[in-house]
C-alpha cells in the first residue's frame, strides 16, 4: 500500500474529490484503486492509504506488459485472459505479483491520474487544472501533497534482511529477493557491487602474493600494470553479460523502450508533444538555455579551482611539516608528518560531498526536459570533478614530480581515511541518528491510532531514499584508485576489497532501516555508469602504459632502446592494447547466445502473432460483408 | 518482368509443374504470379517470363510493409484497403510502385516458393524435395535453373541514363531515380561516392591554394595534417546524417529488421531453426570449423608474404636503377628511374585483383550461415590485405627510412598508375568487349522470335552484376591515399577528386550497359563500409599526428621541447584529438532531429494502434458472448 500525506490545511471537499477520483473507474478517467482516509490531525495532516485489488493489479500488469514465466518455462508478457497458464498463478495467486511490482503498478496508475473538465482543484482556486493535467503533480506544486511513500512489508522485509545481512555472506546476495522487494534498479546496483567485490577478491589475493614475493622498492610494477588492463577489460565484459542475463530473467529485455514523459521538475510552457500529440510542458524551439549552462560551467570551473587551491595548500603544508620533522625528531613529528596527508584526505571528502549537493542544484537549474538527460548531465558533472579532486594530486605527484613514494603514501592515506571516515559519515552516524529519531517517532505515535497507523506515521517521519548516485560514485572512486595506482601501491586492491565488503553490508542496512521504502524503478542495465566505467578503463590503459614506460623493470628489459625509442615503444604498445581491447569488445557478444535466441524467438513469435491478427481481422470483415449481404438477400426474399 | 532460364534438358512435365506452382494461389502455397513459357530451343534452353498483376503486387507491398507517402505527406506502411489515401495512387496507379519495388516483390515471392508434399521435382528423381524446401534453390543446385535475371525497362533506363551521365553533372546525380530503378543499396553507393566527390572538391581547392602558396620543400605539412583529421571527421559525420535522411525518405528506417534466412551458398544438415521453428539448413552446435579458418588464415598470411616479397623486389630494383642512372645520364635513364615505381604500382594492382578473387573463394569455404557474416568476413580479409599491400611500402618509407621525397614520388606514381590502369581494366576494356559481345548476340538473336524475346536473349548473354565490393574497395583506397599521405603529397586529394569524377561516370556506364539488371537490394546504410571508413579515420589520426611530430614546422614551433618531451607532446596531442573526435561523435546525433521526431511519432502511433486493436478484440469477444447468450435466450423463448 502507498501513503499519500496531505497538508493539514486541505479542506474536506478537496479530500473527498481526490478520493473519488482515485476510486473512479478507469474508463471514466480514474485510477480504479482502493483508497481510505486513515487519519486526520493538525500535526500530521491528512493520511490517505491507497491499495489495489488483485484483479485490478493483474489488469494493470497486462497493460504495462509485465513479463512473467509461462507454464512451459519461457517468459511472456502477462495476459489477463490467459492468466491460468502462467507459472505459479493457480497455486499462489497472492504472490504472483511481487510486492515491488504491485507498488510499481499502483504508482503508475496514480501518476497517470489526470484532470478532466475541472478548472482548478476544488476549494483551491490557485491550483489550476486543465484537461489532461497531472493531478498529483499539481497537488505537490501547490503544497497540498506533502509526501507520497510506499509502506514497508515487514514480513517480507524481515525475511529479506535475514538472508541478506543476517549471516555473513559476502558473495551470495539474495539479488532476486532484493529485486522483488526494491525493484530492478537497486537490485542491479547490489549485484554490480557484489560482482565487483568478487572480482576484487581474486585480484587482492593475487596482489598479496605479488606484494610478498617481489621486493618492495619498485616504482610502478610492470606485471601489475598489465594485470590492471586485463582485469578491468574482463571485469566489464563479464559484467555486461551477467547484467543482461539478469535483466533477461526479470523480463526487462523483452520490453520496448517507453516513451519518456517530461520529468517532474521540468518547467516549460504547455504545448503539444510532437511525438505523442499529448498536452504537456514542452521546450520552445527557439529557447536558448545558454545562460544556465554558463552558470553550470562557471560552477564547475570554480569548484576545480577550489580543488587546485586545496592541493597547493596541501603541498605547502607538506613542505612545512617536512621542515619541522627535519628539525624535531620525536614521536610528535611522526604525527605531524602524517597530518597534511590526513587533512588533505578529509578535505577531499568534504569537497566531494559539498560538490555533490551543489551539482544537483545546478543541474536542476539547467531545466532538462527528460529525466534521462538530467541524470546524464548530473553524472557528467560529478565524474569530471570527482576525477580531478580525488586523483589530480596523485597524477601530479606521479607524472610531474615522478615521486612514487609520495604517491604510494597518498593513495594509502586517502584510501584508508576515505574508508573510515566516509562510512562513518554515510552509514553509522545516520543509523544512529535514525535510531533516536525512530524512538521519538514511536513514542509520539503510540498515543495515536492502531498499529498500522503507527507504522504509517513512523515511516513518514523517515527521510526519502536519495537514489543510487552517491553509492555508484563511491564504487567509481574505489575503481579509480585501484585501476590507476595499484601498480604503485599494490595493496590498493586489498583496501578496495575490504571497503566493498563493508559497503555491501552498510548499503543494505541503510536501505532497509534508515529510509522510507523507495518506489521500485525498472531498469535493464546500470545505465550511464556502464559508460563511466568504460571511460575509466580506457584512461587506465593510458595511465598504466605510462607507468609501465617509467618503471625501472621495463627499462631494464628493453635496455637497448634509449630515450625517444623507448617512449615510441611504450606508445606503440599502448595503441596495440587499445586496439586489442576494442577488438575484444566487438568480438564478445554482450548477450549470451541462448538468451539472444530466446529473445529473437519471442520477437519472431509476436511478429507472427501480429500478422495472424491482421489476417483474422480481414477475415472477420469479409465475413461481416457476407453476413450483411446474406441478410439483405433474406430481407428481399 | 523476371526471366527464368532453364536448362534445355528440362522435361515438359517439369516445366508445366513449375509454371503451375508459380501461377497457383497464395493460399495453396503458390506464388500467384503470371508466368509464360516464351521460348524453347536446344541452344538457349527454356525461357520462362514471370510478372505480376498490379493487384497482386499491391497485396505483396502490404505484406512486405513497403513504406509509401500518405496523402498528408507522412510516410506509412502501405495498406491495401487504404490504398486510395496514399499519395499519387489514384492518378498514377501504374507508377505507384517503382520498377525496382516490383522486381523486389516478385523476387521475394519466387524465393519463397516452397515444396508441398512432392518427394522430388517431377521427372527429376535426384532433385529431392520435402515440405517447405525452397524450389528455386533445388532447381539451381540440380542444374536445371541456369539463371534468373530481371529484364531492363528500356524506357525508364534511357530516361535515367540521360539525366545521369548524358550531361556533365558531377554533383547532382538523380539518386532517387537510381533508387527507383536499381534499389537502395546501389543508390546509397552512388550517393556516397557523390558526397565523397563533393567533399573532395572543396578539399582539393584548399590543397591547391596551399600547394601554390607554401614552399615545396616541406616534409609533412603541419596544416595539412590538421586539415586531414578535421575533414575526415566532419565528412563521416555528415555522411551518416545524409545517409539516414535518404534512408528515411525511402522508408528504410521504418522497417523492423528482417529475420535473416541462411544464405544460398550455406551448406549444413537440415534442422529446425531455434528462433523461427522453420526447417532449414542449420549449423550443428558442436561443429568446429577451425580447419576452414586455418586455411583462410594461411591464405591471408601467404598473401601478405607475397606482398612483402614484392616490396623487397621493388627496393632491389630501385637500387639497381639508381646505380644505372648514376653512371648513364641520358634520356633513357629517366625512363629507367621511373620503371621500378611503375612496375610496383602495376604489381600492387594485379595482387589486389587476384586477392579479391581468392578471398571470395576462401570466404565461401568458411561456410557462413548468414549472408551478413559472410560479407563481414570477406570485407575484413580484403581490408587487411589492401591496407598492407597498398600502403605498406609507403609507411615503411615514411617511418623507417624517413624519406619523404620517396614517399611523395611513390604516392604520385601509385595514384596516377592506379587511376589510368585500373579504370581501363575495370571499365573501358569490359565496355569494349561487351560491345562486341552485344553485336554477336544481336546477330544471333535476330533470327529468332519477336523483339521482346530478342532482348531476353541478349540480356541473358550478359554477365550478372557482381555487387559493390570492388567499387567500395576502390573508394577505400582513394580515401586512404588521401588521409595518410596528403600531408606529404598535397596533390593527392586533387588526384582522388579527378578519379572520383570519372569513377561516377564509369560505374554508372558499367551498371547500365555492361551487366544484366541487378535485383534491387533494400538497405538502410552502407553497412560494414561505414565501420571500415571509421577505422581509417582513427588510423589517420595516429598517422597524421606522427607526421606532425616529424615535420620541421612543428619542431620549429615547439623549439623549446627536445627529443623525449617533443614526442610526449605529440602523443598527448594525439590522445586529445582522439578524445575530442569521440566526443564529437557522441554529441552529434546520427539522425537529424526532425526525422527522429517523425520516426518516434510513427512508432508511437503504431504502438497505440496495437493497443486499440487489442481493446477492440476484447470488445468483439464480449459482444459475441452477449450475442450468443441473446440467441440462446431467444431459442428458449
């Protein structure tokens, strides 16, 4: 069930109108859902509980073409009149649709609740309506709708928690259960994180062996650089196949892409969408948003400048600390020697988090029409800055100063500080704050209503889930540290591995306990992040080849070559690797063979079905003609 | 109309059976086409003429979902019952379908003529049949079907010839008329060639100005290298947009990809296609074709070896000639000095043509199931060798010997020899041979039958069109000479421009007069060649950056940098350009905005139509139920 929390100043007429619209039949333009006025108070406002009958949800599933397992084991879009032939329908009717799917269907119907002939929301003259305008959006912008959130299903959640992080199971997360409860988008994130952790496991073992076998004075390990390139290519290719396999099993690959509606935050004059012909906010053809983009550009430049200033401050502090240490040789000096590094690491984290918040604001100002382009611009901004802020100093030290000990130290400090600090800031502190909040909420809600209402109020008091961007960003940084610097600091992969393990646990904990239940978002892949990781792999090839060329071992092997020729050799090598990686990407198909066949078969069958339908129609028409002419003749007789 | 020429030993029973199968109704498994036995002779065998009524072709057009212009200007798949609403249908019924489309539809029906219960072709017990087996394929493999070719439409052909190469019109080919007559695939080739020529025109003007303004002693012109990179990127991006625009207007982008059937040459045991469930030759899962690929690999390696040997022979002959010239200084010595170059250029051309023929044979041996993979492997083989054979020596001279005068000379000789020799070999000689052949054919056919039959026999005597591969290869080489070496030999683009102009004229001449009319092949882009040209652009960036680094001008500009730093600078520059080109490719959409909107609209509307249809069906079903229950009640009364 979904909760709609309205402001306490909402009039009774408005509430009744909203309830009637939600309950009304689909053909009359309603949502045909169950709706109950649960609670009205001055403090918490008006609480509406919304649900749907199984019958209604099944029809919705047919309409949205949810893909389900058929009795013969293949996957097919659900058809209501064929429902008994679907796997598990007869036995477990209530469990046929997962709770995530139910939420998704109900949300879809609510989101499509549109105005008819009303000029404005009853009793609220300033909340203007016109035929086809989205009702919930209007209520939200006029301040009447405070929040809308789905309720946790405690029974299911407890079972999920138990198998997910009750026992210590790092490499076998219950991804399907996560998908059933939280939806595909979140399940894909956890699956990606899990796959990353597993890949890191093998890599760290290898790194440890290498670390203890070779001497520790190398500057850029040749073997490690090659391993980096091979590992990352294989990792991304395997992930693509694994991701497609999962998406196939969840029926995400059977879907045709939806026609994206403008995202909620988009502001534009009303007009007619040239594709769908629907009335919706559009972007005027001549509109020029260059000013907004200039703002964003200035913001990014300024942030990069701040980052550079911090680097300079660090380098200055470092020199001071070194001077101090050179004079005073006591225990205190050790602490002081490390201080700039730790300070810089903390500064980087703080800048990261501030930038994330500001980037959201600036991207919102850019006023993108589609949610996908909005996300694209946001992530692009983030990646640019995060790359610069986190790795800028390290690249400077490695390439310009060629000081590998410094780099090694910095990577170690940054990784360890990051690990400790970020996880405390991101998970443990909010968890603790949340516990206190929950306690307070429980106390205050105990006085009111039954146990269901208590849950509603408690969950309403939690924060809404913020999406996966910071989680992906963190993985992205780990990946970067490891890809770029593990040939200098070979234990980077071990640090990342440890971080990933705790990350899985903490993210899961956070998701289940610290936030309102998020609405499930269907997704067939990790989207823009796939591209982001691919860019990193390409960058990593360049960086690792450069380290390779600078490594003493490499120079020893190709001792005959000097100066210019050595560099030409390295660059030739790099181009060959780049070509090879591109070739491999082309040669390994993204979708496993058997899945490809099944998908093609599905497409072929639906195409054939369409043809048959057309033939039948002509047949029916011909029959009708025959029938009517026969009638005419009869009449004449 | 299409001509089927059967062997003279075909029995009358077989002929009658074939005719009846071709004429039979579609529902009974025939092709429902017109078929006439035109001529039987001991020498020419049996000639069947095949055509279709307009009615039949229109139904075929609906079935194949040919896209036509609707009365409101949009493009829609043709629907027979809606035919009067299509643009130009009422006025010019006969011209509504282009002659290319008619051929395509008739060919499709003939290709889908399949056996029913027959065990073998009547009177030919060794030509085994089983239900669903392709009849024409069986006739062809059993030697009964000698050839199948469409007849030229002389009226249309003469009009086309007049506007195409009657007048000198280099930059405005009648691409739409070419498409209507020869089909999309050939039209796209000519359009690509034309676009290439036009781009070359601007480039050559620029090159000429540069050539006369700067001093002629440069080795690697800096400006030219930059122009190369910019020009090629823009050229390919613009072509993609232009190509998509044309494909859209021809209705090629509205189509869903067809499910590819196995190509005719594929040999495999009969089995069931896992996707379509049809009986057809399949590849067994465990089958291992490594031996065939080893053969191909050895063939390619051996060819490359031959190419290297020829290079060595050239270098040896060159030294000899230089020695001779150093002693004897007369007019003869000039000729002898040029001889090795000319000899090498001729050798390259001969190797090219031999390799092309052999590559076809080896790719055939690889026994690919699909026509697309077959073409892919063939073209990949060709590109590798052509690249090596044509540019190998030049790269050797440029990078290893750093002898830019030599490179400049070689490029000039190769380009000019190529231009003169190849066009004589490819177009003028065959044209002349053909003329004699035609004369002979005319003389021998004059004694027999009417004028139509004469044409049939004359065209039957011509060679079948061999496809576009050698034409594309030639363009590919021109592109390569210009992209790689125009910074050394700036007149390369002028040579290529001249070559392209004659190429358009000669290719058109060849297509119209020297061969049988080819069957039109629908295509939405130039396929694998787009990828091939893109690879060349990337290679060209690397090569041009290298030349840039080696150029005296560049070294003068960055005089502060020496040795290692200069090279690092060049490579950094190269990486930046590569990144920039990739970025530009991502940012410029392949399909122009307005076409994208129209395509999306089309998709949206057909999706909506599908939904409506489904609703209607449920409505009809409900009505039927009501109707039958009413009937039952009536009966009870």
